[in-house]
C-alpha cells in the first residue's frame, strides 16, 4: 500500500517520506507557516495591520492625486473665459 500525504492525499515518494515525514513538501511548508502564525500572533497581527494601513493610505492618496489632477485640468477653460467676461463688463 502506498503512503499518502495526510493533508492533500498525494502519493509520497521515499524521498518525501525521508525529508518531510507524513506530508508532501507543499503541505509541510504550509504547516510550518501555520505554526509560525500561531506561535507569534502579536507579531503577525502587527504586520497585517501595517499592510492594511498601507493599502488604505495608497487608495486614499491615489484618489486624492486623481482628484487634484482632475481639478488642475478643469480650471483652464474657466480661467480662459473669465477675461472675456471682465472685458464685456467694462465696455
């Protein structure tokens, strides 16, 4: 009977069994990451919070940059029309 990975049920080779035990390489990496996340919840929560803040800041400033660019391009026709109105009033 061939041994299978206990998570994804792929057939393990003798090299997999020697290096990784009862799991394949991908599942072993996943388990190590899960253990790391579980063992250091404060540190991982801190970095998740930093990533969320970075994304919110990026969205806010990219929207603000788009808005300022739009406002920069808009007043040109309005500014060009103003001298005509002022000249009309003077005459």
